[in-house]
C-alpha cells in the first residue's frame, strides 16, 4: 500500500468511525415509560425536591452564603435591579 492509499483509507475510516459511535451512543436515548411503570414514577420520592420545607431551607442557606439573590430562577443578579 502506498502512502496516498493509506491516507485515503484513513480519511474514509475516521468519518465512518464517528458515524458508528454516534449511532451507537443514541441506542438508549429514548425509552418510553410504560403504563405499568408510571405509578412508580409518580411517587413523592421521585420528585426533584420531595420535601418543600427542606428545599426552602437549603435555598435560604445557599443564598445567605452566596450573598447574591437570584440564582434559582428569580430575576435579578444581586444588585437590586429586577
């Protein structure tokens, strides 16, 4: 094999490997929730913040330490301009 044919083979191989890796990585991208699994996902423990009081206290501590209110979806950046 000459140098030119190795280079051409490499140029063809890299995009094919990239395409193969992209197709392989999307195998688990979409997994629909079955009707019999929805009851488990609707449990209070599956909420991002199952205890609102604990979440409120954690946010209060965070903002007290951060000294810039507005990091959790509230308008403003700490300067007082909302």
